[in-house]
C-alpha cells in the first residue's frame, strides 16, 4: 500500500523551530531520493530539500543554513528540521520521493502538514 504521512507542523513565531516527520511506505521510500516540498497559498508547490539514498542533501537557496533534511532508512522516515523560521516559510509541507511518486497515472501526495510562522 502506498502511503505518505506527514506530521509535526504547527504555529510558531518567527525565529522559532519545528521538526517535521514523514512516514512513507517502503515502495516509495526504498531506493529513492526523498524530498520535502511546500505550497504556500496562491503559489505552486516547490521542492525545498532533497536527500539522496546515499545521504547527499540539496536545498533551495531560501532555506540553506536554516533547514536540515535527514532520513532513517530503518524506519522509512524522512525528517525536516527547520530553524530560524520566517513568515515566508508559511505553507503546507509535503514529503515525497524525487521525482514525486506516480500512482494510477497521477502524482501521489499525502495530506501534508501546515506550518504557520507569525511575525
């Protein structure tokens, strides 16, 4: 069964921290790069961080030095540690493989987790 379950979002003040978790089914997690994506209101979904199967990490410029992606291969779980949060980080955050998983001919996404950063 295909599964992506994100958690850990919430409301935080600017400068604060949150740690997101994503439990993925083995079919998605195993042998695939994993990424965190976000979608802010009125904007397209963007990838903010990616981790390869070997542990190499890649970040979009806007989060470099503030966010850290990691993965636990034994638990099929990927994490996103977010520090020094800014109001512009407010979005729904999703995890997925990279590229995103395809099921029944369409990209498959979990429910996401809302992150709201107040100024």
